[in-house]
C-alpha cells in the first residue's frame, strides 16, 4: 500500500467513527515535514480517543505503526505521526484556533472516499522478498559463458608392417 492509499484508508476509518470535516492534503514535494496531512474534527475527548484508537488499530493490522504521538493528555488535539503522513484529530475550537486548513492551503486536497484495493502488508512483504531474492540471485550467480564447440580432428595412425 503506498502512502496515498494509506492516508486515504486512515481518513475512511475516521469517517466510519463519525469524525467530521475530514481533509487529506497532498504536500508531496511541497513540504519537508511530510507527504500528506490528515485533518479531522471530533466532538469531544471520548470521541477524539475513539477515533485515534480505531485508526491506530486498523493501521497496525496492516503493519503500519506510529513513529510519534503528541497531545496524549490534551482534551482538544492529538497528532499521530506515521512517518510520511500526520493525522491531526481536533475539536472544532482547536481547529478554528490553529487554522491548519489555512496553513496547509498550498497543498492539494484529495478525495479519500474512493475505495482502494485492500492489500495486507504480509502479502506485500512476501512479494517484495521473493522479488528481492530473485534479483539478488540473478546478480550474484556466476555468469556462464557458452564456449564454441571445437571440432576435434583425429589423426589416423598407420601401422608399420
């Protein structure tokens, strides 16, 4: 699963948990911070925790883990860092105050609602490993050179009488 598919998957998980005003913003090539930003609004601290927990659980099932997390005790805003994308889960008050939508307005907003083909990370890893083994084997195997067949000429010995 590429990063774009992954962030859209996370957005759909948040949507299933009733997060509101969900935006996926493509920053690829525009920011050194990350390739994508996921911003969503929640209605309360329990809602915030439920959305964060469900996203984390579903991404773990695919083999993707947070590299960092901020705002663990915050009632209004949590940020989960998944390496190439950041997930911002915020109350409406925090979203209005920090205005991340305006800060990242230079990026392109993506439509996350289109379903993507679900691929487990295990399947992807197996394919990757097999391909890598084949490529490595091809590179390290000694090259065989076909030798041109040489015609042996036989000389007849004549018997002396």
